[in-house]
C-alpha cells in the first residue's frame, strides 16, 4: 500500500462534502495589473488587526514617526505589533470604526502623513539559511505578519506550533471566494517572492513534502508558479473549482484526505497551511527587513469604472480608494462590502480603514447583487445540511442560536463552522444563517471569558483563604511557643505563671460559692437524719413494726413549707388594695369608734350616713353598707333608751335631722339592697359591717347566727339580773367584726352556758358579749327585753321586705 506522500506525488486528489458553485465574477478585476494607491491624507491604524490580544502602544500624540517604525510592542506570542506605513505625525489615539461585522469602535492610532515616506533603518539578509529557526520566527513576529487570507492568525505562532512535527507544508492558493482576485494577481506578478517565502518556511520546519493547492480557474497564476518553482522540490496541485475549497480544513481534505479533529489544529496531524500573501510578507520581513505595512486589495463591482487590484497601505481609509479609482455609488442602494459576497460583511460607512485581513472591497449595484430579502420561516428542505462543507446541521444550529440555547449549539459543534455562507446561499427562505452563527459564537466567547475570570477570582480567593489560615496557624504556634517559653523561664526562676494562678483563683472562688449553698434545707435534712436514726434503732431493738412518727413529722413539715410557698405566691399575685378601699375602711372604723364613745358617755351620737360626697353611697357599696350598719345600731340603742336619735348627714355639716327608727330601718334596707346588687355585678370584695347587722346575715349565715345567739344571751342575762342590756353597735377593735365565724360561735356557746349556770345558782353572772366593756342602761329588765324583742322583729321584718324588693328588682 502506497504511503500518503507517494499518493500525493502520484497526483491523487480527494473531495470534501458539500460545497456550492456560485458565479465567480473574477475576470473583470484581472484585466489590468496591480496599481499602487497613493498615500492618503490620513491613516487610521487599528491596534488589533489579528486574532489575539492587542499590543501596548509605544507612541504619543504629536510624536513624529518614520515608515516601518513599530507603534506597539508585544509581550506574548499572541500579540503582534503594528507599524507606521509611512512617515508622519501622530495626530490622535482614539476609538474609530474598524473592519469588523459588529461595526464597533476600537482603539486606533491616527497618522497624518508628511509625504516624505522616510524609512527607518532596515536590516536585510541575503542568506536566511545562516539564521536559526528561532531567529527567523522572531523576525517574522517583529514584522507583524499574520494570516492574510482568513482570520488573521499570527504567522509566527502558527509556524512555531509546527516545529519538529510538520510533515507536509501546504500552500493555500485556491482563493475560492467569488469576485476576489488579490492572490491571483499576486501569484501572477510576484511568484518569485512567494517561492522564496516557501523556502524560508521549509528551512524552519523542514517538512517532508511541500504542495501548492490552486484552483483550475487561475491558469496564468498556475503558469507563473510553475515557472518560479522550476527545479524546486515543490508540488503544484491544480484542484477543481468548488466553493469553499480555499478553506483550511477543506483544502487539507482535498490534498491529503485527512480531517482535522474537533478542537485540534492541523499541526496536530503533521500539517501546516500558509496563504500565499503571508508567504510574500515572510520573504519581505526576513530578506528585505520590511514589516507588514501594505497589501493587495481587490476593488470590484459594477460601480467602479475599472475594477482592479491595488497595493494599498495598511490603514488607508476605504473612501480614499473609492475616490481615487473611479467609484460611482448606486443611487438607490449604495453598498460597500468588505470581502466577497459569500463571507464578506457590509461596512457602516466608507471611513473604515484597510487592515491586514482586508482583501477586497466589493461595491455592487442593486441589479448585480439583489438586496437582502425578508427572512421567512424555515421549510425544512435540508439543502443547507447538504451544502455544509463541515458536515454540520445548519438548520438545528439556527434554531438553537435564535432561541439563545448556546449550550446546545456547542453540543452541535458550532465552533467547527467556518462561516463560509454556503448554507445561506442555498436557503430558499432567505434566512441569514451565518449572521445567527456569528452572534452565537460571540456570545459563547464572552460567556467563556466571564467564566474564566470568575474561576480565576475563585482561585485567588481560595489561595487567600489558605494563606490566612496558614498565617493564623503560625500565629497560634508562635503564641503557644511563647507561653511554653514563659512557663519554662518561670519554673527556672521559681515563680509561677500569673495567668495560671489567676485561673486557679477564679476556680477556687467558684467552688467556695457552690459549697456555701446548702443542697437541702437544714430543718428538712435534720428531720430526715433523725427519722433514719430512729428507724435504725427500732430495727436493732427487734421491733417488728417501725416507728413512723418522725416520718410523719417530716411530711407535715414538707406540707407546711408547701403551704407557705403557695401563700407567698398568692400574696405576690394578689394586687395591692386600692387607696379608695383603704380610705373607706378607715372611714368606717372612725365611725364605729365615734359610736362606741358616744354610747359609753351616754350621749346621742350623730350618725354619719354618707361620706362628704352624697353620690359616694351609690358609687361605693362598702360605704353604703357601713353607714347602714351604723344607722341600725343607733336606731336600736335609741329605741331601747326611749330617746330620739339625731342623725347628721355630714360630719362637717351643723344641720341635724331627727330620724325616726322606721326611717333608719328603711335606709338600712336600701343600703343592703345596693350592696347585694353591687356584689352580683362582679365586685369580689366583702363589705365589713356590724355583727348584729342583717347585712352580714345575708352575706355570711354563720356570722348572722352567731350575732343572734349573742343577742339572745345578752337579753336573758339582762332579764335575770333585772337590768337592761345595752346593745353596742360596734366593737372598739375594728378587727372584731372580721373574726372567724367559728370563734364567734364558741363565744356565744360559752355565754349561754354561763347564763344557765348563773340562773341555777341564783346569782348574776356578767356575760361578755363583745370584746369591749359596754355601759348598762338604767331601764327596767322587762323594758329591755321588750325592746330587744321589738328590735329583732323589726330587723327580721325589714330583712324580709328587702328580700322581696330585691326579688322584684331582679
């Protein structure tokens, strides 16, 4: 089986998938030789004219520069310098519109030529074989040479990537784009320079085979190359005309039947491709010392009086070329396209400069190239997939690009698209497919740059975090070491660590404070100990049943403590008595004291029926009840004495009114009704009254029974002694009315027992019915008994009437 090189030498050719055959329109621009364009009045040099990063500007505004002088410098292999195409003065460094499909402004250096066209000192060498490959690559890089037939990849970087692994050197002379004839005319007129450039690259790479691929529609260029390559080990291979056979991967497929894998470059499979324009620039940079400052541009289209190719300085505005070479714009549809009709793009205006990759200015009429039609819906005909030379799926790529689903675009290998425009050329729906792909590629590139920047920021953050943790660990180690050294020094000097001593003191204080707090109460602990001791003694004595008396006492003690805690909580929760209640209690106590004093002195006591404010009796049931109790007591006393009782409405008021006992009883009944009504309405406080009062009998049955028993005992004793028993309205001590009902009942029983004993012995026995001594009246015993009976009857009657009224009110 023949090797690949042998097959190529034998004349074998292959084909790539897809491709189209558009109208060529090349002959009109090849009828005349290459013309040199004049120096324009202004030169605009974009800082970035290649794939990669722009160089650093080394000149300033107002500086005078010479022809061939570098204006930027490079720091990496993906940077290329730009040079002054002629001598002149730097007038501006500012953003200007550049030759790019986006039409965006980029930083440009603006030069005003002086017309002298003075060169800087150049270094030439006739024998490049005396230089090493690295030296030659550096010369090519300093000259700013880049790919002049496609994307503008730095030529020095491309050659450097193929060192020691390039087997076949391919020269791209196909120039498949319609209308463009720049390389064709270059090969016709400068074939010797191209062959010289090939020899320089061969000296650097030392390939096994060099082959030139050229389409069969360039017969004059083929003849010129064959004559220049005579007696050279260079194969000139003529290939069929088909678009886009000038693409790098497509030309490799045609000449070698090899395919470049995705995400790889031709150097990975032992191949390197160079354009004829780049080879001429290499020859001039190495042999003549000239940087890349000019190139051949095709001016074509029916709007030019004479389409032709011109040699223009890099940075020449397009408008300058149009004015010089007879351009006449179409009146209805003026258009300027940089590049060919398949891969070119429309310029926003004519002041865009010529760059290193600008090979054609196409200015067609509206009849020559019809204007863009309105985009219609895809009919899924599949012609785009058949025409694609990269075997992609243009239809699906367009769907995802339009929907901004860029991840799916990457899955479909959008990056392998060469933007040849074959899919859009055959699309019956006039869909600008290439435009969608370009936008998607730009967006993907931007997102990747942002992602890489974020990743770099993340790495920096993690490194900073690690550094801080490392510093912290080192700082802690230093502190620990210093503490250890300090302890060692103090041990040597017989001292102690101050910090350790302080910590020890704090711990000791805490332990002391904890030991001061008793775990259990002393009384409870003592009781428990005593009970346990007794139980142990009983068990030793042989008692079958243990003595639980101590445990019972212990339980009682615990219950007492629980009651105390509960009482304390209740006392804390109970709100304090209001100032009004205290005032009412004090007023009632004062009234009772006055009544007792008046009774002891044998003088009528004015009764305070109401407090200072007459409305207080209706507002405060306590005051009303107290006043009613006082009134009833005084009424009974007056009835027993047979004297009228004056009643004073106010302590401060000098006017008195003589009250009938019946009126007093009525007032007492009204007061009791008001008190009961106030109690039913939710007032929880009890009303303090007299033991003899029927109000207390209604509120507390036990107190009423005790009071009645006391009254009966007093009456019997008075009858036995033959002396009337006065009834005291109120004990001197205000606390007597609030005694426990059980104590009152006991006192009443004792009084009755004493009365019976005195009656049996025939001796009078004084009975103490009240805590305080009461003065006796001089009336007869019968009269006193009758008065007591009448008082009790009236009280019962008044109580019944009041109950009836209360029921009716309810």
